[in-house]
C-alpha cells in the first residue's frame, strides 16, 4: 500500500503599488506592479455603496485594468489578488471616486416674450443640486441654484426677441459635473396699450406702445360688423395711425402686431365705433299719475339700443336701457304730479350718441282707501290716504244712491285726512267721491259707498230683537225700553237657551254673591252681569209693562239633569204697588211653584209685604214675591243652586206672526226622583207613619239624597234638601163638594232629618203660620166659617205639636162636622186631639166643642 503526499504550498506574493487613475463619471483605470511568484493570473473586484461587483479575471502579464459602468459620483473600493490553481495571494486594495455626471437632454420650451422653460434629465449621481446660468448678447446672468430633485426651471424677466444660451451643471460639495447647455429665443413682444380715440362718424385714431424687441415693423388690420376690412403695414418707429373712410356708427375690431424676419409677435386688439347719430323728434304723451310714454325717430346707425334717462324735479333720477328696434317707451313707477326731464341717446358697446331731451309732467294721483267708518243712523266718518303728489286741496262730493237728494260738494284743505258727514237719512245708501287738485290739474275721482245704520231694530227693546239684528253670541247688550233710545238698559242676553233671545234677569251660580239685600238694592239691581246678579225691579217693571205679552221660564239642573217651568204671561206692578206679580199659565217639567204667588208684592228683609207672621225674606234669606215664606221654589236661595231669570220679548210682525216676551229662571241643582210618584201612596206612607223608606239600600231621608219637585196628580210633592230646608212646599185649593172649598197643605211628604231640632221647629212654626193665614183668607162670599172648616192635611212626622198653641188660639180651626174632622183624626190622632183640646179651651161659654160635634 502506497501513500500520496501533498504538494508543498507555493508562496504567492500580492500585487504591489495598486492605484487608480483616469477616473471619469463611470470609469476608472486600476494599475499595479507584477508579483514575483509564478502565478496563473489576477482576480479583480470592487465595491461601492450600491453593492459589490463580480470577480474579474485578469491575465498574469497585465499591470492595469479599466473598470467600466461605474456609478457616477460614487466611492469605489477596488481589490486585486494573484492566484495559481487553488492558491491565492492576499488581496491588495485601493479606492476611486467617480466624477459627477452632468444633466442630459437639456431643452428649452414654452417660450414667451419674456420667459421660457429649461428642462433636463436627472443625474445618476447623488448630488446636492444644480447650478443654472444663461447668457445673451446683452450679457450673462448670475448662477441660479436649483434643487437636486428638479428637472426643469422657468427663466423669467427676459428681454423679448433675444437669443439666450443656457448652462446647467450638477454640484456635490466642492465637486461639480461638466456643464450642459442649450439655446432659446424669446418671442417678439406685441405692441401694448392699443386704443382708439378721436372717433368721428367716419374715422378714428389708434395708438399703441412700441415693442421692446428690435422689430422690422408692424401690421395693422381692422374689420367691421358689415364685412369691411383692411391691412396696413406700419413702420417700426410708429406708435399711432388714423383710420379713415369708415362707416358712421359702425363697430370695428382693430388688430396690430410686430414682425421681425419671419417671426411675428402676438396680436393686440381693440374695439372702436364711429360716432352714432342721435334719435330725433323726442316727445312725451299718454301721461298718467305714475307714467307717460316717450317716442322718437330711430337712428340710422346700427346700434345695440338706446339709453333713456329721466330726472324729476325732486328725487333721484334713473337710466333705462331700451331695445334697438324700439321707437317708444312707457316710463312707469313715477311720482305723481312731478315734472320730469327725459333724455335719450343711442349706444353701441361703450359708444353713445349725443343726447336729445324733452319734458313731461305726471298727473296728480287720487286719494286712496276712501272708506266710511263709525257709521250711525244719520252720520258717517269718511277717511282716506292722501295722494303722493303735492296738492292744493280736495273736492269731496256725496249724494244718496236713489238720487233723492242734491249732491253736496265740499272743498277741503290739502292737510285734511277725514271728513264727518252728518244729517243723513237712516238706512240709506250713499255714494261718496273725492278728487285731489293742484292749479288747473285734477286727479281721478275715488268713490265708495256706505249705508247708514238701518238695522231691523235700531233700538232693540229686548234680546230677541238684538238677535234678529244679527247678534248670535251670548253677552251683555244694550236694550231700549219700549224702543226708546233715551232709555237704554244694559242686559245680559242668552242666545242659546230654547232658541235664544232671552234677557237674563237673575243668575246665581256659585253662591258667592249675597242676595240678602235691602229694598232699594233690589229695586236698583246688583251683581255682575257676567256672573251672579239681579237686574233690578225697576228694570223688570219697565221691560214687562208693554202692550206685548211676556213669558217667564225657570230652568233647573245639575250635570245632565234638567228641569224647567214656563209661564205664558208675566209682568210686575210699579213700585207704588210693591211690584206685585202677575203670572200666567204653567207648563214644563220642574213643577208649578209660582202660581201660588199670583198677585203678591215683593218682600225684602227691610220691607215685609208677605202675609206670614214673620218676614219670609229674612226667614229664607232672600227677597221674592211671597204669599208666605215657605214657598221658595223660584227664589234660588239654596247652596249650589244656579239661577237665571231670562226675558225674551217679541212684537207682532207685519206679516201677522205672533212674537212673545219670555222670562226664564235657570237653576242647577242635583235631583233624584221618587220611585213612587203616586199621591195616594205618599199619603198612605204618611198616614201609616212611614216617613222614611229605603230604596236600593239607601234611606230616602238621607241628607245626601236631594230630590227635585215633582207633580203628582192634583198637587205637588217635594223632598227635603240636604241642608234640611223644605223644597218646595206648595198650596192648592181643591173642591171636595159644591158647597165647601177644601184646603190641602202638602208640607213635606218625605223629610230629611235636620241637623238641629231648632231648625225643624222653626220651619214647622212658619208652616203653621202660613196655614192659619191661608185658612183665614178663604173666608169670604157666601161661605161662612170656612176658616174653621178647613182640613189640615199633613203627615204626622212633619208636625211639632208644641208649636200649635199660638195658631190654635188665633184660628180656632176645628171642623163643624164630623165628616170634615174625620180625615184629620185618621191622619194624625195626636194632632187632632191637641187641636181639639186647645180649641175647646179657647171656645166661648155655651159653645159646643169639636169633640161633642
């Protein structure tokens, strides 16, 4: 077995004195000394900021190498080493920095009279920027720094028509690339400030500022709207030229430009127009208050139109453009009665003809908004808005529409704004006209019509007539007693109840107003018409004492429950007769509580006119027409009760229709009907002692159960009010035989318990006093001793026996016959025995007692 020994490693020295020479933008030459060792060749490579190159083999006899394609302006590190087979020497190195490359493709473009733009391609080297300079026959410019990222630059402020050479190079630190250059020539500048002047009908002059560039001359051209044109060469030293032989009033476009060789500047232009001929024969016509028309003969020239101006003798003037084909114009919106000066001229563009003028005066405007106000039966107030024109006065004329009166003419001062017309006829239509004047000029007349007050009832005597006059709303109105305008009365008219037209005499709603008033207060009236009030007895007398019959109506209700009573006649006597009441026949649903008071006078707390022993007005805390104090249905004296007395009056119409006067009392009160309305049933309950009966689990006598009056057969029953006041009590006379009248006194068929015994005792005493008075009042004519033959018909529960003593002494009321005494004994034995006892004790000696009879 044999072993192969390795060759010994040859000793290869590195190339020496490595340097770079002939460095350019993208090349560099590397040179070195040959190595002493026997080698196969050299290897060369370089690196830069952009990276490393590939290894480049170089022959063993070479001592230099030129590197190509280097990056301009970059620092390169160059390496070289010798090699033989697989053996290499150490590396030798050097550095070389390439030159900056210059901008390329430098061009000039966008030339104008004073500028052009220079553009270039960016250098490959990383640079700090560029420097740019230019030169011309007139000298060189300073260097202009340009940013490194720019590729173009606009040179301005150059002289027109001059050739410029432009240089540009890159810089980095202290290093600079070579310069790149190009040439550019600025455009010829055009003549400036071209204008036309000294226009006549056939010529005008044009002038201009010369070009800055050295030029060979100018070319001037013109054309007009009618097709005329021309071209005129002008020397380089000229600055104006006069165009002649032109069309009058024609519009011209003028152009001029500079020339040099085959180059020409841009054109400068202006417009000019020969003088226009003026419109002729200007005149004004068709004058009105605010306008007039002006007319003229048209101009010969072709124009854009006319301008019409007007200036009043006072105020601002104005200008109005008018179409070119117009020969007249209506000036409107002028101040009336003013002298205007009118001018007109033709125009085309900015050109205008000379002016012609005329004068015109607008007419005087009439007064406005003539109307009649405050129209009464025989007068009216005429008002108007004065005219805008300055005037000297007015002429006002009025007459009736029928022509029955001669027209009345009044001359008024200019400062007047109103005029009162009087002494007119009632219900007549009048025509009024008014005219303004100044000197010999007059305005048009303004006319209006009005009718004096001619209502169906000029002085309504009641609310019906007020309603027929067109008033449909309830409220306070003025009525006139008997239609006499000298006797007005303020009254509240209800226009809703039962067809409306009701005159309210009394209203009680909340109880806030105290009706415990004296005689004089009830005569004069008191309260607030829109709230609680009493209109006054004097007024009621005046309203009811007329040839026309009146009607009285009472309305009661709370919530949805309503009841009413109507009486077909009503009037009261004068104060000397204590205002005695006359009442008619009853109809309605509330029960008849007023017939009982027929012919009774008015009673107040300080003027007792009733027939009771006490003062009923004091007892019941309110005034009323009273027989005795316990008949209180119409008095509205109870808490929570609303009461209105309303009167409606009607006359006989010409057609023969009957008109009626009504009086109404509206009252609102909670009511509850008795399930058993039979008179016999009520009497039976009383006789049997059942004064309280339960209905639906509630006692009928509960103070909370308030029951309204109700008619049952031949007499009226009622329940007690929550306060314990008996509401109502009612008296009727029924005949039980042909010989004797029978008095029934229905006095509380079902009584609510009173809070205090004193109240019940006091009420019962008043009832007995009334019964005694009535019994005495029935003794007249052929019937003798009927006062003692009256039968007291009342439930036992209503009577306080202890209070009968005084009545029994005075009335001696005991029946003469058993048939008359029997009902009393059956109804209330205790009462009968008491009356019998008291009567016997008071009877004269020798007279038989009732028990014996």
